[in-house]
C-alpha cells in the first residue's frame, strides 16, 4: 500500500465523518445494512455488474465499498484475473487490509482524479460518482476511459432519477439536497455528459429498481465518429471517380 496522503477538501467537509470513523464503518460494512441503504437492490446491482467482468480480466475498482460487492468481483477473477483497488481514505484502506488479508489483491492509496499508467480490461466505479464534485467526477471518468486496454470497458454503477411513480423519488430528492449536494446532477443528464471524450465510446444504459439505479457501460469504439466521416467522404469521392466500362 502507498504512503498516506491528504484528503481532497470535499471529503473532509462532507464524507470523512463517515469514512473516517472506524466504528461507524464497521456498522455500515454489514451486508444487511448495505441492503437496507440500497433499498434491497444490492444483489441485483452486483449480479448485473458481474456480467461485465470476464473471469480472466485485469480489473481496477475505484473506491472501496461496504458489504460483499468487492468479494463478489474478487471471487470471479481470482483464478484467472487480477483485482486492483484505488482509495483515498486511510481508514478505509486500513480496514480493507484486515478485511481482505487473505485475498490476493492490491489496494493503493491513489486519487483517481490524477492519472495513472497501467491499463485495465475492466474498470469499475461502484456507487461513487454521486459523491463527487462535478470537476472531480469528470476527471475521474476521463482517467478511467484513458486507462482502458484495447477491448476494455468501464462499468459505472450508481444512482439515477427514480420513475415518477416511485414513492421514494421525492424523499430521495430532499435527502440529496440536505446530505448529497452532488447527487442531483446524476438525475439531470446521462453519465457520458460528464466525460470530455464521450464520443469515442459506446454507452449502454441499464436501469434497475424503479429507475433508482443505473449500470452504464462504456466501450471504446473501433472507429471514432470523425474516422467514420473521413472514410465515408473518401469512399464517396473514390466512387465518384469510378467509370463504368
């Protein structure tokens, strides 16, 4: 594990009361508590996530999570693949070192808003983006997309705007305003709009649990839109010069 680093200001102001409290973290790490806070959608979310994680993949996860989500990913890739994790909370990293002491994974203290060198087959971002300021969110998503190996994919599991008929929509809206100031933006536009290179990727959206959660998968296009336009123009020009014998 890397040397300890200073937390970003948004963490100190908003979330370190949770992630920096070992006693509270122990409570929140209980799988039953996780299911409750996810409105019993946890199993569905993790099952959907695993469909996009090949057994032989080299996987990076941005951020440690409570419950069994990381265990599920590790169980799938441990024999043929590899799992790395980035986090910025010293408390979370120390707790994870104990929790996953018998797991062959690498947990690093690295701020994903800053780039890294290694390429990955799959990069997971699980229930993290809604906690991030917009600039940080954009930086992290761009870094994730830049770090995909050829044929790799980024898998973002996070909140979404519930359907109008969902009775939890308006209570959640007020909860976001009071305690999750960056979450509201997740309701207002698709995730790819936070990326500067969104047109280089194909985006697939799956909504679950009354549209309260989303799984958004980004896969790099073989050809960019600009490449397609250039090839189309070239083909049309060549076709115009062809003579019939």
